[in-house]
C-alpha cells in the first residue's frame, strides 16, 4: 500500500504533515482499517502542549480503545470538531478530512526521528505478515 | 501475533479467504469481523448474519439417567424438557458461582450440551471427573469432528427453508430437530445469541465449508453477511444476554447476573443450591445492571462505577449499540442500590466521571 509521501509517520500509525511552523496530525489508513468502525474520538483542547511520543487523545472503535500519540511536540491551534461529531470520517478519509489536530510545531527537527513513506510502508508490510 | 497452539475450526480457511480479521478466542483462532462490526450487526438485525461457532464445545451425553444427573449440576430444570426442546442453563459450583453457561438440547437419541470454548476443557474435566457421573451415562466430546454454523436474523427462514425438507415453521423457538440441510445430516436448532430469530446448524466438520459456501451463494438475495465474534458480542449485549467471563464467572452467581428466571430453587439438590438459597434469602448482593451512558464516551469492561459519590462496582461489558442509535450501553456489577432502574450513576473514564443511568435489561427486543 503506497503511503502519501508528503508527511512523516510514527510506528504507532500516526502521521504528521509539516508546513513551515505548522503541522497537521492524523492516523493512517492502516490504523483506521485495523481499528474498524470508529465510534468515538477524544482530542486535546486548543492551546494544549503536546510532547513527542506522549498520548494526546483517544480513538475508539466498536471494540477497541487506542491512544493517539504526538508525532512531534507542539501546541494545538485547531481541533477537527467534525471528526468528534462524526468519528466515521476518520475511517472514510484518514489522510484528508479525517485529520485530528493542527499544531504549531515546536521543533521541526523532531521529524527526523519519524518514518518516511517508504519506511512506514515497510513497517505495515511487516506487521501484516 | 498468532500463536501456534491455537486451534482452527473446519472453516478457518474460509475465513482467511474472505479476508476476516482473525484473533484468538477461547483457544481458537476465530473471525472477529469481515465487512465491519456495524455492517454485520445491521445484517443480523435486518436480514441474516452467518456465524462460525465451531469453537464452542459440543458434548454428547447418552445413557440412562442423563437428565436426572444434569439436574444435580445445574440451576435450571433438565428432566422437564420435552423431546426436541433446548433450554438455557448454568452449571454452578458449591458457592453458587457459574462454572459455565450452556444450552442443553434434548434430541431423539442423545442429549447435547454446548459449552463456551473458553470453558470447554474445564467442563469436560468437571463432567467426566468431579461431577459424580453415573456409570450408566456416557460422554463424548465431538467438538473436533463437528462444526456449528449459525444463521441469525429475520430472513433466516427464507434463506434456509429451500435447502431443507424439514418444515422450519414447525420448529418452535428453543426447539431442535434432526434433518438434512442441502444433502448433509444436521441438527437444526432454533436457538441463538443475538436477540433475533434464527437457526444453529450442527453438522459434521467435513461438511462445513461446502454448506457455508452454499448458504453464502443462496444468501446474496436476502442480504446475508458473514458475521464475526465482534458483531456477536454487540448483538448479545443489546439483547441483554450474559457472556461468560463478563456477566457470569465462578464468583458471580446466576442470581447476581439477574438470571433468576433460570434458577429453580425448588428443584431437588444441585451443586450450589444451598449457597443460592442463602444468597436469595439474605438479599442485598451486588448484581448486574444495564447502563446507558448519558454522554458520548463509551464505557468499557473494568471501568469503575460510582453511586452517590462512592465506589459501587465496575463495568463488565460495554459497547456502542447500533440498535439504540449508537448510544453507549454497558453492564456493571454494582451494589443493589446502584442497580435499581433509573438510578443515576457515574462511570470513571480516564480519570473523569461520566454520568449514566440504569435501565432494565434487555436494551433491545425484536418486534415479533
């Protein structure tokens, strides 16, 4: 499965797309597929500080509760209230309309510790075997 | 992810071919979902869902004195069952806790005791060992030679009738009969665990794949979906049915689980009877309550429950309920006061308390 190449990935299946000082965070197609029907999304408030690798919210499917981890540190500038109202949007378009939060990126250099699309592809491939 | 020690049912290859998500359950590698839990749930509530339940333990019991013996081990009556009847029952220990819950079938030439996969080994050991089986009674664990395919949903009769000469209309709810289904020998039971009409087909393991494929082909027209254990758990919770390990276990009695209707304390002696008589006469015991969350966060097994500001018990099962418009439903084992219908309680979710209220079970009842 080809991942979008314009962003970085975590081993926990989040993505972050960085544009200058701002970033968008979501979960991957693989993550939404593994979770199944998403029924509940709990996100941090605007202004909250995120620390790389720490939980920032929760996504629940019918059967499972999963933490969402911050791919990079930063400060929340916007929360996608439409996925809170309609969590199935994360299933429908995880890389697009199903984004979760926008942030001011604290240290863009942290992205170097993340996976690029090819490395994430390899991770997903390995996990499905 | 998978463990080599897990068993596979006769339909394992079929599930993999269908792209099911497989997960360990009760010692077997079982399909959790195919198209998605919500889609599969909808199929069962409005059309037909097809389940592989071959992981469940199937014990055949024959000989003189079978019902009298089973009556000494269980809370519900066995000896009063009519030919062809199926009855929900619970095996109890001396303290009245549940060893397992089961459906017992009275078939023409044998009794069939169907136990939970997770309890199969324990129940085999109990029935064959500790339970003082009379020498006139024989036990046979046919699980590995058998398969169990369940069709559940309002269009089950429409799907199944063309494949059998048995008049399905003559099989009442919680009855069973022997007959041929698409040319193979079957025990056809009008039982289930979803709150819908439907059938459970006990067949030989070697017939399972062909019958599954035939039902799939014939089922397209009536909206059949293969359905996994994920949907099954949501369906049974909506229907207020207990799941062993959640609403029942060795420390939770059938009275605590609210299964009083199945507990016949006027039956002659059975294991746990004195403990249950004592519990009922004392009253005031913790019990299973049905909850609906007032907010959007789902309650999950293990979350703490508070009543009047104080700890009152814990959630035992929880899920969003598609049949209730996505509301979050749960069961909790709580104090008598907290279990009263309409009681306002709180559920602690990730450190915050969320309001909920108690309702009578079941959450969902089909219109007949």
